């Protein structure tokens, strides 16, 4: 607010939020950042604390989703001029919902392939479709001189969403673990807390 009121050349000109794409795109990146970044954290906990993987094996277990995310993001960037942002974001949201719905079914008896790999690949497709599309849509209607500022805002929004989303979800998971077991740490309670299953 100080920048907006007193700075001759503010770092983040508030007038940019009057551009619909900046406001909507930034808000969606904030939301999706909170959802997507938390997935990596909770699947890592699930792999280590429920499936008994070591840290290296858990990291390797998440690698396929990271590779799929990068490949789909490149594909989405090329597809965007032909399909438009709305279709790609809707397809990404569908993948998010299906992937997280599937992931929420994982429990203490789940294996890697159906409990983690399948759902995280689906979520990774959603991330790959939505993030580059929202970044492009956020900067699309911005004057050329402000594109760098808005690009930085979009990146910051997704990171801030990730930090806040992870804090909220980790707090909820810890409370769920305590409620499920009486004391945190049992495999069933950790499975329920990290995937949302009952």
C-alpha cells in the first residue's frame, strides 16, 4: 500500500490488478500453488512413513510425476495458441480432481503403483496443463513494459499459495493423525492424514 500511494515507480503498480487476466490468473495461481505443492510433501510422507521407503527411494518414487509435469507443460505451451487458456485450465482442473480423488483412497494397505504412482501422474498432468497456461494468461493483456512485473507476481502467487496451503494442510493432517490414533505415528493414522482417507 505504501508503494501504491507514495512511490513514483512502485515495484507492483496496483493499477495492474484492474486487468482481469492479472487478477483472475494471479488468484488461480495462488490456489493451485497451495494444492499442487502440498501433494509433493504429503506423498513423500506417505512413501516414507506408510510404505517404509527411505528418503532416496521416496524421491525416486516421485520422479515419474515430475517428468510427466515437465513434458505436459511443454506440450501445453505449444497447444495454448490453438485451444485457448480456458480449455487447458478446465482439462487441468479435471485431472486435479480425478488425481486427488484417487489419491485420497490410498490407505495403509495400498501399494506404490495404485496408491501413489497412478494418482500423482494424473495430478502432474493437471499441474502441467494449468501452471504454464495460467502464467501465459496472466501476462497476456498486460502492457509490454509491465510484463516482467506481472510475470514475477504470477510466480510469487504460486509460491505463496504453496507456502500457505502447505501450512494449512499440514496442520489439518497433524490434527487428523492425533484424532485417528490418540497419539501421532501409527501407520494407519499417518495414511489417513496424508491421503485424506478415513
